[in-house]
């Protein structure tokens, strides 16, 4: 497992079990994502296909995996809430972005 996947799974786990607030988890997740993009971007555009491509440094997300942490029925709404806030924080328009 690559460091990005490990880091984001830890963030999601802390959020879902109540050890980290939504705001804090979203900020930390957005920063982890930005760090990953920075590390991966070697002068070429990063695409969704590149993110999902199987390779030695990529963890391919499988349908239903959802970080291997959540019960879809019980936790999906909270995971969706977290990812929506992460998305907003990834936007340059968000003054509170990581």
C-alpha cells in the first residue's frame, strides 16, 4: 500500500470512529491529496485514469472498497459528507483550503 492510501485511510478511520472532527479530517485529507498530486505530478497532467491505473505505486480502488473501512449502509452518508468537504477544500476558491 502506498503512503497516500495509508494516510487517507487513517484520516477516514479517525473521522468515522469519532476521534477527529469533520473539518479537521477534511483539511488533513485535502492536504494529503495535494501532497500526493505534488509528488506524482512530474510535468504531466494527472487524470482519473492515472489515479485508477494499476501500477507499482498505485493502489487500485475496487468497487465497494471505500477505503476498506466502512459499512456502506451505516457510514456512507458520513463518508460522502467528508468527501464533499474535501472537494471544496481542494478548490482554490476555498480560503480555508489546506
